[in-house]
C-alpha cells in the first residue's frame, strides 16, 4: 500500500519556465515509476528565500502530495540531492490514516 507523503522542494529561479516544467515532470515520472499514485503537484511560484542558498536569493517552490511506498521517497530524495537545480527539499509523512481512525472511533 504505502503512506501519504508531502514533498516540498525549491528550484533555482534562473532555470527558466521550460526547464522548471521539465524538472517537475521528471520528479513526477520518477515517483510514478516507483509505484506512487494520486500525485498532486502545486506550483507555488517564485518567492524570496529567508537566507541565501547556493548564491540564490529567490526560489521556485513546488509542492507534491502523493501516496507511495517509503522506498519511492528515498529514490526521489536521492535524485533531488544529486541535482544542481534543486536548492532544498523536504518530505513529510502525513498522519491522515491515524486521524481517520480516530474519527471513526469517536
């Protein structure tokens, strides 16, 4: 089955629109290959960073929500870590199933 995850990552702003779209598509395809489903991507736009990262003052924020096995997250994060285009990334496991179980009992 798998868990529900949220991955937020920041791309460099100097990539341009085509390269940004290509990076988003690449990570979506990578997750699909690893067995992820219900991939929902939100382009949060360009924002100023709290501090400079890799000589960048701004970044393009992308949020992905998906259901996947834990191994898919490891593959995704490894790909992001090796990419020069990704400034930062963070993956959080959602506790949705536990909340639903509490609502069903209560």
